[in-house]
C-alpha cells in the first residue's frame, strides 16, 4: 500500500510537469504525452 501511495504521488508530480511543459512549449506532442500519461 505504501509503495502504491508513493507511485501515485510521483505520477501526480509527473503529470503536473508535463502539463506545465506543454503549456510553455505549446507542442502538440507534449499534449499527447499528457493525455497518454493521464
């Protein structure tokens, strides 16, 4: 359970980073990654 919680937190941070990256670059490829991860 503890490991799943940790992985969930890491995924949440990763999605946030992808979201910021996609917003800054405005590259459709970044948006594709965001949707793929989400």
